[in-house]
C-alpha cells in the first residue's frame, strides 16, 4: 500500500459541498435531497452503474456481481453468511438484490429498552419517521394492503397488493387453519403501471420472481431507478467504480477530503461534509481504517433472526414465480406466550433453484443421489421464514483482521454469536412455523437456521460513551461527518430494514439542511 | 428468454477448457472424483469452474474464519481426502471404488476423518464449503435445471399464472405430484 498523504496526490477535483459514500438505501435518498436543496453532491459507489434491461440475466450465477463479493471473515458461534445474503455492490447497493419487501417498523420497535429493559431505545420516534415512510412508499410505488392489519394507523399504500404466488397461498391456508391473521405483504414493485413522481412511469411487476438477483424490468423500487435518477436530475454526480480507501481529517476532526481508487488510479475529492453510507460492515471498516470516530465503533453488530422453514407439497408451487415474500403476518410481533424480548414477523418465501440447492447442501448436508432426488421435487417446494429482533451485544462486532485484500487493505472479520434471546425467539418461531406448514399439508419439513442483514455497528444514541453518532447521524468528534445506513440502528427492529434505512436517509438530509441554513 | 439470459446459459454449455489452471494435475483429479460423487450425473463439469475461480482469485463474499483462504483450503482439502483414503483403505482417493469414496466423503462431512490435514483444518466446515460450491455450479447448469423441471429462465413475457397448480403453456408439466 503506497503512502497516501495529501501533499503527494494531485488535487484533481474541486471542493464540493457533500460527498456521499455508497449509492444504496442509505446514500441515494439523501443524495437526491441534498442535491435538490442546491448542494453540490458527488456519490462514490464501489460497483458499476448497471443497465438492467440489457445486462441482467435470469440466471443466478451470472448475477453474482451484484453482491458485495470482497471477502469477509465470518467468526463467532453463529457465523453469518455474507455475499448474496446481504450487502450489494453497484449503483443501487443492496436494493439491487433486495426482495422489495418493505414493511414499516412498528412504534414499539423504537423503544425496546423502555418496553423490555434490554437492548436499546432509538433517540428518535416512529412518529418522526412516519411522514418519510409515506414519501418513500410514494416514490418507490409500493403495493400493499389498505387498511394494513397491524401497527399504528397509516396512510393507504399507493397501489393495491401484488398477486399471491404458490408459497403465499400455502401460508394463507396454514395460518387460516391455526387462526393466525395474514395479509398480502407490502412490496416495492407496482401492481400496475405507476408514475413515480419526478422520475417517470414504472412498468407493472411481471412476477419474474428474480428480485434477489436483480430486476431487469425496472419495476422493482431499487435505488438505481428511483432516488439515483432524482439525484442526477438535481445535478448530483454519481461516480461509479470508485472504491474509497481513505478519509482525510484536519486537527479538529473535520473531514477535508476523500481518497478513492477509480480504474486503478487514486484520486482525492475535497469536501465540506462527508456522508458515510456504506452499510454496517464497510462503514465501520472505513471508520476503523481511518481511525475515525469515538464510542463503540464496530461494536453491537446485529443480524436478524431469519430461520427459514421449507416443505414439500403435493401441489405444484413453482417457487421461482411471483414476489418472493408474498404474504405476511405480524401476529407474532409481540407474542402473548413469548419467553423473549421483542418479536418477529412471518412471511412466505419463494426461492430460485441455485439458492435453494445451496441451502439444502449447507442446511441438510444432502449430496449424491439423495441431493438429486430431493431436487426432483423443487417445483413442489415452498417456504416460510421469520424476520426477528436481535439484541445488541458489544462482543458481536466488526474488526480489521490481519489478512489483506487485493487492494492491500485489511479484510473485515465479523464476530456473531446468537444470544439466549435470539435462541428462544428462533425456537418459538420454529414451533409456530412447523405448525403452519403441517396445517398447510407439507411433508419433509426442514429448518434452515440463518441470520440475515447487517445492522448496528456505529449506533446512534445520546453520548459518545455508548454511541458513535447522535440522533441526526453526526459522528461524535467529527462535526461534518454524517453516517446513514443500517450501521446507525441502535436496535435491529422486528422488520426488514430497507424501508427504514431510506426513511432515515431523508430525515438525515433534512436535519443536515436545517443545520446548514 | 432475454438476450442476457441466453448468453449466460450458452456460455455454461460451452465445453470446459482442458486441464487445471490453479490446482496440480493430481489435486484436480481428486477434486473431479469427489465432485462426481457429490453430484453423480455425467456431463456437468464442476471441478473446472472451481479451479477457474481459484486461478482468478475471486470469492463469493465471505468464508468461515475457521478456514484458511480458499486456495489454501482446496489444496489442503485435496491432500486431506487422500490422507483419509490412505488411512481407511490404503490407497489414494482417486483409486477407490465409488462406495469407498463415499465412505471417505462421509467421514470428512461428519468431522471424523482420519488424516493430518483435518487436525489443523475443520473437516466439516471444509466439506460444507466444497459441497455448497459444487452444488451451486451443478444446479446452475442448463442440463441440471432441465432435469428438475425448472423453467424460470423463460420469463421474458413475465408470468401470469403464478398460483398453486397453475402453469403456463411454455412450462414443462409437473415431474411428480
């Protein structure tokens, strides 16, 4: 690694108001908002700017470049899978391969410590995010049920729900038999052609079912077809293929410039403010690499309890069609018989064949004729899974390892061991899901233990003793460094994080602009 | 099928390049023999794409911290299969009959395999990684996808019949009920 001092590098770029690192759910809405307010904005994105209709294949292996494939070392008693399991690369970030499943967090999700005496409260309330949830749902074109059966009263979804696929119908059947309330889920894909305000008309979802390997039609509300075009229209520059390696600060802790590699060349971009939105592994990694931040940088890594339960049915389920997460139940948000803090949601899941076969290999250890025989039933397979709260623990963390990557930078090592709360919740969920799947008529039921999403490594709070950023995302010790992605979550929430990251992104931009003007 | 999808599947049907680029000839032969037992169906090259990836030095975004880097893990893993084969049957892995090879693979999967390699590298984790990679390569192949009745690649017009027991004309009929 060459020495990277400011004096040795040519100053190729003019000073800009804001550099945003990461063009995903945390960075894109914020970049659009700042640019619309008249700030000069440059967005650095490590991956490519894809042309989905031309480049995205309906082929899982061909689509693997959408995942964050730089190696992460997974440690602890419950090592978390990375790659396709979470972070993304490319303009759009992980929204390029998210399922489009966008439930809102409920009000009590933000007050876990107050409610249960464990975990952490957020320094902001649900009511503050609600208008941003509304706005994001309108821009993305979210299809969902109105009224929504759970949580506080809310504005109707902009579009009616998407059609139910086989797995969703099976979950509906199993839950009905047990008296569990279900509903078509909220998904960020239009159920009919939809005008995205300020962007253009998005086509109706064609039920390709390939959301987790990239949407080729432009229907899915990923950042590359929503907030990135809004940012570009407001004259933000999107600098793709640009991998940030250095963040320069002055003696007072103010960020002065960002150093990055683009096409093999190092470049330096001076900025008035830096928004670090690289996700809950790369954000703390950049903080640690550049010795930035006070408080527990890298600590309190959380991953949602994500147990999946699979079964084989007599009916043809064709699990590759339709929205993967078609049906939802939040009856388990705060189960009456819980022996744990928090709760979880239930969802039906479709699955692409390579992903499913890989899980059969890892989860059941099937190989040889047994694997071939099992996969003969692929078209009859359907699943359900949970998305559950995870408590923060300081020993679950991101750290720099001694092993260097191709750029000469230390690879991140992530320690994760599920605590008693996660284990109890998972056991409760497995009992519930086995009952649902048995009632739906499944045979050969099997559970795939899993933890998903990366959360909470630079958490927000009130003081630097216990947090890395304040309620506005400002890093303690660095007046012009703002963090905005899942790393700032103080608690995991009992729902998928994407919508809340986007809502937080708009709020963070508004708070910043209020402070500037 | 879209042009991008057709290109991806066509590339996979191309004949594999002869020989190994990263592994030695003997390591490659052991890997090919192991893959032939893990996914026993002729006509789908698994060892080639694994070796190609090792040569390119790419990965899928993560590995167990308990394992060494992939190149080293595969090298040591192939040596380990031979050590286990020698310990149980007194012959290298490639010279065993299929049933003997299965015995070796089961011992590695169960973490009970004899052999010096497995003292330093967790056998069960290595097996899991090998099996997952082999399985992903196998079921990405058009022949394997056809065999399980998968028709997802034919999605250019979209899917309208997506409910239980619903099927469009271009989809194959059910393999079993």
